[in-house]
């Protein structure tokens, strides 16, 4: 059973008018079996149009620490919610939530704009 004790949040804001936000904090909630086990914030320097950012872990901008580890094997497709708690809007293009366990880093969730590649 993988116990995640550190989270990272990587984002890419859409490159279109009004996609960015002045907000520098995103809220991430992890719900397992109907209970919110994580309710934390990730801080960013710039969530502007077309900007890529990383927050959390030892190499990104600071995030609020987890109060207790999360069992990644219990996550479902609807376990992770991401949002802004202000009256501003933000239009992400790609989002990736990573978590570290004792031995590895694993992707916990991602949402991306689908790209069709002709081959």
C-alpha cells in the first residue's frame, strides 16, 4: 500500500485571452470514501496566460504540508478536486498532481487538453 506524504501540483494555463488569474493560491482537496482527507493550498508565482508552474515538494514553491499520509491505492476518478477560493476565474490547459512515497514519485491525477497527432 503506497502512502503518499508529499504532493506536487504542476499546471499549464491556457494561452488565450482571460485564461490567467491574479490569484496565487489554488486549493486541492482529496476525498476518500466520502471524507476529505486533504484540504491544502498550493502557492504559485504566476498563473498567467500560457504559464507553466510547479508548486509543492522540496523543489517547487511552498505548499501547505500534509497533516497525515494518503493511501494512493484508495483514490478514485473523483477523489481529487482543484479550485480557486476567490471570485477570480482561471482556465487551466494541463494539470498534474504528483505524490511521493517512501521509494518513488507517482502521478496521482492529471487532466490535459487532448491533442490529435496525425501519423
